[in-house]
């Protein structure tokens, strides 16, 4: 008998081979029961709401399970999901219970970053497709393992850099690759925000609604402090990856895409925590460079200074031998060598770098792209082996900044050359019992 998951794999191609000997009523019943793609959403504080809205916007998809270690977040999100889909989702505190369910085809992951690789790989091992927020890993070694796991288990893994599914971005990338600005050789990416101080945390009892042990999961144990959960973990090395991975991933990926580049030869990074003095362990200001044989990419991140660059809080400017392209989430502009505008497109919408939940059309399209891959084998817009490149080089930026020196990289695989200290920072220690394996 054809399973629901096998049926989903074949809907849209080869259907005739499935229905030989079935009458029309039998086929209609099977299609109605099996065509729907069912999602389990893990990590419910912020981006999960965009995931839910994207599933709602998709063709014949629903959310059956929701999961969070914070009971307040879980109850709040479950109520929202019930309103959105007209049915009560199954609530789980432990994601492993969700993975056991045969009623989940896809998991989406919007947890703290130290969890991403574990959940994605364990999801693949459980036979689930995966939509994972950027960064999909906490360190370069996890990126390699996740790419290996996707190949081994054969399910789809879509990284949450949703601009890869933006129609106007796809359009301008085709124009760049066709030579509209000649040979692109310099990409400048940036991000601006006005984040506030996180203060100096005090050790306090764990709130009754939070399972702190499960929240920490694969990370070695630390005491609970009042300035970590639910968001400020981003700024601690133990759980987060700083602004480079929180936001730099998007526009650095655009530069790589436009310039058709992968691993650089050299990575440098300079900056510091200048705006406030608090527990924030990363920089609030960083400039990082990626050098290639005949090209260069730079990313400039300001977490606490919101003055726009080129009138935009975030974006990428690609310079070539015959002109330049400015692209962001609201459109693109093309310029000649003298800076005169020769082409443009605008979505006539506004975006905010501070909008965490950003329930935008790009996320809807990115989720639909994953569903179309599952149903019809259409190519993913951001398969993990491609998305992992931007993630890894930004993680290398963090290491270069931490060690205060340039890193020399093998352009064949992204590995650090001749620097044991840096290579050691490309992986992490895990809490006993949570070692990551493929």
C-alpha cells in the first residue's frame, strides 16, 4: 500500500502509474487525504509566526504540531495556530516527540542557533523534510555534517534566507549573470539596527514555565540568568553567532549569488562592542572582508546605529566592469559606470530591519518552493549545500574577529589553513549525550 509520504513524493509526476486499476472515486479519496503537506513548527518565539503564515498561504498545507520548551510561548502559539487553521495542533515540549509522529512531513526550526543542526539532522534521520532558519548551524563543522546528512538521508533541507525566493531578486540575478554590469568583482553588503543594551545578567531561579535543561540541549550547562531568554542568547558565544549570522547571512549570500562565488582565499574581520558596555559578547560594529583571486566581498554590520546606507537599512551593492546593481528586499536599481540609473524595479513596500516576525511574501514563496520540491521535485531555491557557504564564511569572520588575525582558507572546501587555534574554533564541545552524529 502506498504510504502518505510516498504519495506526496509522487503527486504531480508519474501519477498515472499510481492509479492503474483505481476508479475515479478511489483516487479522489486518496488525493484528498494525502495531498496535504503537514508541518511541525519548533521554536515559537519569533520567526515561527512567519513560518505559520507561510504554511497558511501555501497550497494545501497545514500545521499539525507545535513545539517549544517555554510553556507560555507554546500555549500562545498553539492558540494562534488553532485560529489560523481551524484545528488544534498537537503541543509538544520535547521536539523528539514531534519527530516520532507519522503525521509530520516537514519540520520548521526557529529555535536558538545552538539547536539548529541537531534538530535538522535528527529530523532528516526521522524521515522529515526541513525548513531551518539561518544560520542552520552554530559552527563550520556542523555545516559540513548537515550537508552530509542531507545527502545521506535524501530529504529536502531549505535554509531560511527567503530573499532567494524573491521574484525581483531572481530577476536581477539573471540580468547580472547575463552581463548587465559586465564582470562583477566587488560586493558590498550591510545591515543597520538600533538594538538596546542587554545589561548585566543576574542569576535567578528558572521560571516555572521554562525547561532550562531542554532549552540548553546540546550546549554545555550554564546557570540561568535574566538577560538570556527569549532573545538575547544571540549575543552570547555559547548559544548564538552574533549579528553576522543573525542578519549578515542574507546579504552576503546575495553577493555570492550575484558574483557566482563560493569559498574565499582570505577572511578578515575588525570591530568591537563600542556602543554599550554590558554582557553582549560579540561586536556591535563589524567590517569583514572575503578575498578571492579576482574579486572581493565585504559586509558592514552596525547593530546599535541605525543610520541607513544608500537609504536602506540593509542591502547589497554589486560593482562590475560596466556598472553596478543595488538590490534589497524592496527592489533593485542598475547604474552605469558614471552612476547614472539605467533600470530599476520597486515592490513599493517598506521593510524594517527590526521586524523579527516579518510575515512577508518572500517567506511565503520560500515555503511554497519547499512544498513544490516535496510534491514535484522542483529545485530548491536555497538547498543547504549552497546556503551553507555564506553561513560558514560568516562563522569564519567571527573566528577571525575573536583571534584578531586573518584566516587563510582552502578555496576547495572552506577549511582553515595553517592555524590550529582557528581550526579548533570551527567546532564546539557538546553536553554529554548530545554529541552530533550523521
